[in-house]
C-alpha cells in the first residue's frame, strides 16, 4: 500500500505533498494497474495542485483542507479559461472529473466532490470533431512506419498499421490475439476484435467483426512477424503492458509527433472517415462531405456501422471521429 502514515494524517496519510499524495492514492484505488488511467488522472491532478499553489488558488498543500468551496472555486477558474478560449470544454470537464476521482481515492468516500462537472462549468462538451483527422493519407502512414522501423521500433510500427487498417484502439492493437485474427482473416474474410477492449464488451455476446482485405491480411502478417517469440500478441512473455508503454510507446509518440501525427487515436478517426466514404460513397463530414443532406438514412446507416466497428455502444460518439451532421 502507498499509505505512509495514519489515514487521518496529512493528506489522509499519503505524504506531506499534495502533488505526491494524489497519484499514490490513485495507484491504491486502481490496484497498481490501469497505468494509462492513473497517469491521466494524475496529470490532471497536478494541474489542480498547481492552481492550489498559485495566487488565484487557496494556497493549500493538504487534501484535508479541500472542501466543496475549493472545488467550486477551481471550477470557476476553469470556466473563465474556457470563456477566454484558453481551454477546451472537454479538457476542463476532464480536469474536474479527475479531481473528483482523486479526492475520492484520498478520502475513501464521495463526500467532497462536484456532482456535475458540466453544470459547474456551465458548458456542455460537444463531442463533435472540428479538425480533419491526421493519418488519412496512407503514404504518410507508410513514411511513419518506415521511420519507426529504422529506429528499431517494429512493434510500434505494427500498432500504427493495425490502428489505421482496422480502427483498433492502442490497447487493442497491443493485446490483439494475432494467430486467431490471422486464422479468421484467412478462413472467414473478417476478424472479431475481442482483446483489450473497453467497457467489458468482450465475448460471444458482444462480437465486433471487421471485414478484411489483402491490405489487412498484410498488416496482420507484419504484426505476427514482429511479435516477440513465445507471444500471441505484441507483448513479450517476460514483459508487462506497463513496460511496453514506457519503453516502446512513449518514444514512438515522439516520432509520430515529428511526422504530424498527434497520436495513435488519430488513426482510429482516419479509419472511421475511410469507412464512411466506403459505405456512403461520400466524403466524411469533417472532410467536406454532405451525405446527411443528400441521404440522411444512408448517413445514419454508416454511423451505426462505424460505431459498431469502433466498439462503441452509442451512435452519437461517431461524430467525434467523422464530424457532425451538417
């Protein structure tokens, strides 16, 4: 356990520094797993701590002094940043949600929190994409893959290719059962994405089939080729998921950024835009297409199919990948 003192002590026993206490409590809350989630909450908690220590903040360094008024003042600070255009609504809401989660981890209860981050900000996040997804150009993706391979980052290259070709999330690409997917691709002409998915939707009751072509078969073949010996996915038998993120994914991100790709998630959006065009024969809305004006039924059909292929339960989420109905 990360507790360094009594639970009723400074920062509820998690140390003398507010910046240290939050991440330690989160690690306890998530059982030393869910590295990505813990890091995301921790990064947003640090933004809160920075505000606490600033001139605008309350000047505190002990979580026991944080009450609902402090959280309300922080929400007002973020609300002003959103109003000035210095912060996106979604980012502000995420910061408040992470403070709620971290306070619950520190306190061991839900007593001090903002019940509704969106109401506290006075703004609703749109969930609609307003920027053209990067990675749509396959030549750009090929160049990134080539650079990764030159830097001996073959596994990262395989993840890029899987995400762009099938719309898999980062975790799904890393944990994909490559022998099974290859068999399905060859025998059935489609693959069922089931490994590393979010929300407990795996299994026979929640299939997620993706049609494959020779390009996808080639990507699966490359991924199997660079898969470590004795492994069915992209993690070596003596390696943890966390180690792969730290030693492979983190440096690979720098290469992606250097080649105008914000991250692996952009490749899912690129896949979604490509699928929309394949289904409707119209460009995706974010790319200037107007299918919803011409045929709203076809637009709805495409969004429903893309939602299924990306592993989402709600069709509205697709707007974050391909744009809204304009």
